[in-house]
C-alpha cells in the first residue's frame, strides 16, 4: 500500500474498530495470532493505525484484556443481583464466572493464563476491580452474619481463597481435566465447604446454593 494510502487508511480506522478486529481474531484463532499485521489486515487498515492509536500491540492487548474483565464483571454482577441472599449472590457470581470461562476459553486464557504483554497482570486495574467485587460479596456475607470472621482482615483472605478456587475449577474445565458439567458440581461442593469454613450453617449454605443455581438457570 502506498504511503499516502496507508496514512489515509490509518486515519479512518478507530481504536474501537481495531479492538473489535483483535477480539474476533482472539476468539477464532487464539492469542498467538494477535500480531500487528494480522490485526491491521482484519481491520482493513495499515499497521500505522495500530501504532498511531496504541503505540504498539502491548497497549492494544492491555485494552483487549480490560474489555474482557469488563464483560466478566457484567456477567458476575448481574448474577449476584438476581438474589437478595448474600451467600446465594456469592455463589451465583461464582457460577457465572465458570460459565464465562467455559464460553470464552481463549479470552479467559488471555486474561488469566497467558503472560500479559504489558503491566503486572491480574493485579492491575481490571484485575483489582474483579478482586474488589469478590471482596464486596464476602463482606456482604459478613455484614449479614452469615460468615463469622474472628479478624476483619480475613475478608480479604477469604476473597482471595474464593477467587483461587473459582479460577482453579475454571482452568480444569478449560483443559478438559474435568468436564464442564462436572466442574459445576466441583464448584458447588467447594463453595459449600468454604462457606461452612467461613462460619455459615451447612443447611443454610445448601439452600443458598440451590437458590443460586435456580437464579442462574442451573440445576
């Protein structure tokens, strides 16, 4: 493409169009295909557009990752809002987390498994927001006296334990180590054991898990 045409094509394409093209490539071909040339070709523009909008693919990858976290937050928060029971809300968010990973395996790996091209990874802004959302769900369980921490600082630790468990089960499902339909049972059992360990009554937890499953369309 002549240089003048490259400049014209780069000026026309938006950052959003580049991100949409990158998201499609990620979904269909995987993270290894997210090169400057491949993204530019998919967006119908020149590589100059990527450099002018993002500086390099690293920043574009970071924005793509942030979009993934936003979609995950939308799914988990919507599931949690479907019930007034705080433990059911926590469980519903966990089921939605698993559903997201199973439905978007390449995006999930890009967000949580592949080394990020820039930044510190899941501890950065989008990752912190995801962790704070889990922490808020745990805090709601404490506020309702369902969970009984001896030390308020345990709320943060419990949130980390829940996230680690959700991520572990989701990764097992993505690698087919555990079939997705069995992964849901593993997740429910782990939630039961963790919530009881956090001080809740076993029968109340079972009721909350049943409500979470019903709210999310799971049986």
